[in-house]
């Protein structure tokens, strides 16, 4: 049984918490795309953690955690992250790394920084983690696969060849120091020694696990609106954020993915640039940002203040449709308890016409939100475990949004902890 846990919106929806929670009943958790450019915040019995590359199953001794072939693998960051959780009394996790995963190279991070510098005011708001240069090289077929670390002849030849190419750009476009191939080769030897105990044929491992009836969770990074094909291009990430890519990024047949839990926040938030129709500004934004999440709306990786706004039904319905949601997990609902009234974006006005279909970016940037205001519940809902015990206005808010997005909200998160979850029967569930 394979279940995917993915984001409906711009990322930061609370996927880490949902994965951590669902991992109790699973055997394997796979990160299938993305790199260390975005984080998953998790609160459990060990404390509060921000994971960047490690799968969110690492807090369970029974889980095998896998870095899939679709991941942008920053090897020193991965092992630094393992050490950081072990230092906080978390048992060393069971970890496997795909021999087909590709490596974020030191020069990818430099190129990311140099290009943002060069673009100046026209930059893409990169986290400068090397992600776009990494994926550019992967698809230009000049990246380094983990398996290549173990072929010394190939590694030496390729290191020299790649340095020749990169040094032309460093010298003539960016006017920066060039790369020494010998130093780079030494770095790759260090990477090889670090990763060697964990390398495996992940696709074959997963095929055996499924034959044995094990449960696999595919953990996505970011959300639908950051997908390079279906998101707010060009203000997107460089790998597909959709559950469908989970089959590719882990090495599974697509028909094995039986459940797709799509995570939606009870309000909207986003890190980085790009169209964001329901965005709030000024004091109202600062208040929501300060109260939001667990410790406020600040990026788990970057620490940047997240942009915040009201729940966007147009973007979320689109996000759930592209993911193929079988279930929606509705998170951080407890944050909204301070509001007398809660606006919800139910449509976009573009050039004088109202639409509920999510448009392409050039039209999206002209969109104004059409808002409907619902009454708030004005109380703290943390600690509630039964749906019927929620205040009536809170249930009305959930049910109104479910009717707008047309996908079943079956989980409601009302706090940051693993057990802060309410399960509900949805009339929309098949």
C-alpha cells in the first residue's frame, strides 16, 4: 500500500506533521523530490525539529527512511541533519539512499548565489540552496549520480570535464574564482565515504516491500502551486511537487499509489516571490504571521517571514485536483481562534469577470480576490479530539471550505503536536 502526502498550495502546509503522524502506521517513508531548500517542522515527544532533507519518519525506530532518486541530495547537509537529531537524543534513524539520486555539488550553491546577485531586482527569490542549478545540470545530463561516486575512473574524467565547462561561466559571466578539479575530486571522495553505508537500489527495495504487504508513505516537498508545469511559473521550484511524480521519484509503478493526502492550511501562506491573490498586508498580516503555525510563520529553512493571506478556495481546489486528492488534511485551524470574522477567497476577479478556475500566471497577476466573510468562533480549540465538540462556527468554516474545494476534509489539525488531530467522516468521501 502506497500513500502520498503532498501540498495543495505554495508549500508550508504542515506536511511534516501529517507524515510524522501517519508514520505510526507505516513501514517506510520516502522523500521523492526536492532538496534542502524547504523544511518540514515537526513537534513530537523529542521536541521541535525542522527537517530539510531527512524524511519525516526519522523519529520512529520501526521506519525505514529513504532518499529517493528524485531528490536533490546535499550529502554533507543530510549527515549534518542526522547528527543534529541524534544530538537531541533521537535514536539514529534507519536510512537508505538511492544509488540513482543525484548530488547537489558545492558549485551548484555558488551558481545559485551568483545568479541571484546577477539578476538583482529581477531575481526569483531563491533560497540559494543550489536547487535550480542542480536540476538544470540533471536535465542537461551533466549531474553526478550517487552510483558514479564508486567508479573512480569515470569520476576523475568527469570531474575534469565538468570543471572545464563551469569555469568558463565562473570566469566570464560571474567574474568569480574558478573550481580546481583536484579539490572537487577530493570533496567527492569525502561524499562517497559518508554515503557508502546507506546506498541501495531503492526501486528494488520498494518492490520487495510492497510484495510483503508493507505500507509506504511518499513525502512531497512544497505544493501544487510551486510545480514547474502546473504552478505559478516561473516563480516555482525545479522539480515536480505532484503526487504523480512520487512514482517516478521513488521508482514505483503509478498504480501503486492508492491514497493521496493533500495538505491544506486553514489560511494561506507562502515563502518567496510570485502571485498570491488572497495575500494580507500591514497589521492584519503581521498579527496572523505572529500567531501562525507553532512559533509564527517563518520559513523552516530560511527563517524568512512567510507571506500570509486568507484561505484561497480557487487555488486550493486546483491544488487538490492536480494532486488527485483522496483526502484533505486541514491544518493550523487553531490559529484562527482570535478572529471575530474570517474572510475566505471564493473567486478571482480578472479584467472585470469573476472566475473560480485557477488561471495561468499572466492572468493570475491581474486577479483580485472575491471574498466571503464567515463568523469566527473566538475560542481556543486545541485539545479537542472529536469533530462534534468543535464550536459550531468552526465546523461551519470547515464545511463551507469543503463545499468550495469539492474534496473531502477527513483530518483537521488543531495544534502542532502529533496527537493534535481530529478525524472526521466526510459526505464527499466515496
